[in-house]
C-alpha cells in the first residue's frame, strides 16, 4: 500500500513539474488542447449547415435509437 502511495505521489510531482512551463504561458486552453476542440466544433458545425435537415433528423433519431437499444440490454 505504501509503495502505491509513493508511486502515485512521484507520478503526480513529475506531472506537475512537466506541465508547469506550458501552463505558465497564461493561455491554459491553448497549452492543454491546442485549440483542437474549437476547430472540431467549428468543423462539424459547418458540416451540419451544409446537410439537408431531413438527413440530420434521421441521424439524430438513429443515434437516440441506438442508445435506447444498447441501454435496455442489461442483465435480466
């Protein structure tokens, strides 16, 4: 148990030491994700704008149906 705690403490310290220079720049989001999430959202927003609304509605209904089907298959 003590070995696991020491290993966790060591890993935490190393992680903090390695990320400190990147976080010191003042721009936390750019240092952590590099604007990836903003580009991802912008890309898919443009794709949705270009599509037909019927196609988008069918995809949404399909995703909801898939979630319902997979959630209902539990242990009986």
